[in-house]
């Protein structure tokens, strides 16, 4: 008995349609916004969470802190799109265990980033009039902001770097040197963030490197060195989506 081709089940699953390539720059946008925010906050407010809050009396420092906090929501949104780009590149090779940790650590990082920014914004607005040396509310809010970002948020960023690097090694989505760099930076963030606050800049730097790598790979697929048509899938070679010349 003959079976029509319409009734045949597909045996070669394909990647879902590729998102617009401009989305790949979301990681670069996050890196720029997050770096600017961290630098402005570090310059305006001392890293020591027990400081008395003398910086609030300076209008320049207050304006820097306000600008940094206004950039945080846009940085978080860009990071969510960056996560989406990485998930799409993993595609059918996604492992449920690693995918759970990937999504959990990334979402927790964004949640703690937003919570720390909200707490800092409330301190900035509440003590707009001057020095809060004798305020228990300021000491509580300052300590909570520091703990959310440096104790929990940055460590979630380190876990995100670990799991993303592991996925990159297992699936060849990322180059080996990018993955090993992620492991090294993650270890530094886990162990040294409480001793040297500027080390937090390693995370946006690594995201910038990953985003640049993804963009370079995409450009190579759009403009290949040889003749032929190349699919936009990051696993095109593994799934048979590459055609050299004209298919007859």
C-alpha cells in the first residue's frame, strides 16, 4: 500500500525561524548600560555599606546616582533579550537540566538587580534633603541594597556565566576560549566581589564578548567565504541546512 508524502511524519526537525539579527546586539546594549550604571554608582556612593551617607548632600553625586538608577530597567530588559538570543542559538540541543539553571540564574539576576535599584531609588528620594547619619532606615536600606546586588545578584550572574559556558562547551554554540573565560570570570565573581567592588564589571565585559562572538558568527553565515547559501541556524552544519551552490 502506498503512503502519500503528506501523511509521512517529519524525520528531520528544523530550527524555528531565526529572530531578527538586530536582536543579537541586545547583549552589547546591556553591557554598555550596566557598565555606565555601575561606574556612576561607584563614583557617587562609597562601596562600603556602613558609610554614613555624606554623599547624599552633594547634588552632583545625587544626579549621577539618579541617572544610573534610571538606566537599570533598560539594562535588565536588554539582558532578557540577550538570554533569548542564547536560547535560540542552543535550539534543539537544549538540555533541560542546564536550561533550568540558565533561566533561573538569569531571571534571578534581573530580579535582584531591579530590587536593589528600587531600594536605592527609595533611599535617594527619601533622604533628598541632606545627611542621614542618624537614620536607622538609611542604614537598613543601604545594607539591603548592598546585599541584594553584591551578595546575591552578582553571584547569580556568576552562576549564569558558569551554566552558559557549560552549554557553550557541550553544544559548540560558543568558542572554547569564550567558555573558559566565562568559567574564570565566574570564579572571580564568586570569591572576590565583597573585597573589590569594581570586579563586578567582569560580568558586562563577558556579556559583551559573548555578544560580539555571536554577531561575528552570524555575519559569517550571512557572508560566507565560499559560494553557496547558508542558513541562519547556528547548528546549520549539524542539521543539513547548508547548501553549496544550486541544489538540483
